[in-house]
């Protein structure tokens, strides 16, 4: 049973480009969470999704950021028109039960140049 | 507004001694607490959790204590080993006025085990 898979591990984008981060949850997990870790800071919740539904996106910036978890395929975190301040590590986690222990992927480190 | 606080950014402990990591929270609605461990360039790994109906949970070298009246929890690692050197995050869960679900995280404490 593979763990949570995130790709790419590292992503470099120029200002104004789009970044697409992928997350495949653990088998059998229908709850997916995205977190962002800025340098020298803790994890910040961004969005919580179940299959085909966004349950809670209260931590996600209102503009340029979107997330989806389609019926088939991985969850996608999409950042349009990236800016330098978007540079961070983005972690995806999944859990079999809402609101309890989540298993994390290794993260995608986004660098905006 | 930091609902979960880890006031010590770092902690240095001698190998073999006890490591105590602390976490304070402000929201009395939190009913479940978790500790995660994170190595550089890796995702956090779940370590141990505790429900608000308990005041102690033990798993091998790791014990979490919860003091609800003080809104404080701590993670004890004994004996500390070099492989325990990592950043430890405290997280809390429960109903939130603003959202249906949110795991609230502390900023982390970097634990360094000295040989």
C-alpha cells in the first residue's frame, strides 16, 4: 500500500506562470487536505476535499488558487499567475476518516523566480 | 490569532535524557490533539494522539499528557535518541466557528538530541 504520493517534488516557475501540484492519496482514503509551509513557519491549512467536493477552503487565498479532487485521478492544487510569495513547501495529506490522523506526502517545493 | 502555540522554537537534549515538548491552545472546543514529527525535506509523520476524554496516552518511548484546565499538552520522549532529532508539530482538531473542519497546527519545535 503506497503512501501519499506528491509530484513533482520540486517545481520552479517564473512569475506569472501556472503551477500544478498533484497528490494521490493512500488507497482507500477519500479525505484529502492541502497545507502550505512558508519558510520558518508551521503548516497552514489550505483546503479539505473529498471526492468531487470541496468541503472547506477557508485557508486558501481567494484569488489565483484552486483545488480539485476528481472522481478519477489525483487531487490537483493549481496556482495561477504565481508570485514570489507563493514560494513554499506544499504538503498533501489523506485520511480514511475525517478529522483524525492524516498521512502526509513528501511535499512539493515550489520556487518562483 | 494563534490557536495552537508552541512557544519553544528549539530544544536541545542530551541523548538518553527525557525530552519534553510543550503545546498550548486557546480554543476550548478542541477535542483531539496530535503530534507529528518532521524531518527536513519530508512530510510530517504522525506520532501519537490523544482525545480530550483522556489525560494521558502512551506509545513506547512517547507519552502525551493533556491538561484541559490549563489548555496545555506535552509530549515526553524517554529515553531520547539521536534519531528523534526533528521538528515536532502539535495539532488540534475540533469544531470551528469559521469552518467545518480544520486541523490547527503549532509552528513547531526543533528538537536536537546531543550525543
